[in-house]
C-alpha cells in the first residue's frame, strides 16, 4: 500500500505510461494488418507501379488509416473522410502526419493515388479542390527536402559511419572466406563495393540498392533472361540484368504527369566478382533461375532486411552502421586524383543508378 501522495502520483504516472505504450502497440498491430491489405489494393488500382512502390504506398496508407482510428479496411471511406477533413481545415495534417519530410512526401503520393482511384465518388468539385491542395502541400514538402539536401551537412550518424572509400575497398580486398557462409559474404561485399568497369584509368563502380542484390536470380542461357520483372545475374554476358528496382519496371509522377520508367537496366560485372561468383555457385549448387542468395534457413530467397543485417555485421569493424545508402554516400564523397568532366560524372552517376543532380544535392556531404 502506498503511504504518501508522492507514491500515488508515481503510480498514476506509471499507469499513464502503460496506457501510452498499449496505444502504440495496438496502433502498430493495425498498421501491420492494413499494410498487406493496402498493398493488395494498389495491385488493383495501380498495377503499373513497381512492387516496391506498391508496398511503400501501402504502408503509408496503413499508417494514415490507423492514425485516423479506422478499425476496418475501407479505402473509399478513408478517401472521403480525408478529403472532407482536409478541405474543411484547409490543410493536409491528417494525411502527412508528423515525422521525416521523406515520409510525409510518401504519404502525399499515396494519398494522391487514393483520391485518383476514388475521384468519381469524391465528386468533381471536391476532387479539383483537393488535388490543388495536394499540389501546394506536396510542392512545399519537396522544396524543404531539396533545401535540406542542398545544405549537404553530415548527420551525426553519417559522421560516425562514413569511413573513407579506400578503407572500404581495402577491407573488402582483405576479406578472406574461411567457410561456405564466408564465401557468400565475400560475394555480397564484392558485388556491392568492388564491382567496377575501368575506362581511361577511371573506375566506374556499380553500386545499386539492397533490393536489387537481394532479389537476384541466376540466368545461365546465351539468350537474354525472360521479361518477367525479375532481376538476374546473366552469367554468359557477365551482366546485372535489372527489371525491378526503384527506377525500373514502374512509373513515376513528374509534376501532374505519369511517366513510364525504363523496363530494363543492365550493368557490367567485373572479372574479379565473376571469379568469386563461380566458386559460390559451385559450392551452393545454384542452378538456372534459382535465387542467388537465400535466407537464414536456406529455403527461400533472402529478405532485403536480412541482407542489410549481414552487410552491417560484416562492416562493423569499420563502423557500426554501414548500409547500402551509406556506401553510396561514401563513394560519391571519395577524392579523385584530378578534375573530371561532366560526361565522366554523368557516366559515374549512371553506374550507381542516379543522376549528377541527385549526387550533388543528396549524396555529397560537406
């Protein structure tokens, strides 16, 4: 029994904390449940989007729906409520919510797709007004993102984890595989960090995102891989054959226009990586059209999150949290021995699947 007022206040405070965590726990359960349903919903309303975009927008609509206290999956009801609330308050706070600007921008895009799919039920006048509001708020958020990126200051996390490019390459070159898993690790490291094409004494490294590497299948045929939306290592041509990524296999919005992205991008695989790959295929007995990397039970293709975890653990001797984004930033901030022209910069950017503008405004740090 508590014998003082102070004890009673402490108990009340603990109860309030308990209710707070209980609320967040229930909210998380709703988000997890709604995410799969909204992802399936995007398969219906936007089959042209990449799988990655559908999952991303599905997760953001799940978050919006959960914060709106929806207990049942109902896209039409959600769209109408959000439109009415936003037009009444003349803002999109119920859509963008709080958090990072990138997340807010993703929620704006997800919401735009939601109202486009339900425009007939929303009504012509309301649809016109809400799309105007979406454009205004979306432009404001993206302007803030560009401004922040333009300052190019390292975050505290980047200060710790952005080691030098030479240190990263030397670490990979010195890595020795002493087991079958070690051979897998060696292949992962070299695919991500030590895969390059050399021209005129300049190394053009191919550094893609984790999703591309984790989703790779083997293709051994002389003819090109099938147009099935999968990513392949085309062994005969020594190419990364990418049909599913952030920049392929879907569409993107440019202003108010929907633009098709390329269906395919190819990148070279250097001989040093091919040599490791051939040993790996032999040891793990990977056959045509089978995944290159498997999960921890060896039964299904590796999950991108597990791939990231392996990568982070392997690079811990250099820094605590090096992931694919940090690797790309380290690469874009490496020092060149001499000035390079715009054409070379453009070719370098293409090999890491972004533009000079993205490199200058986002990846390069002061």
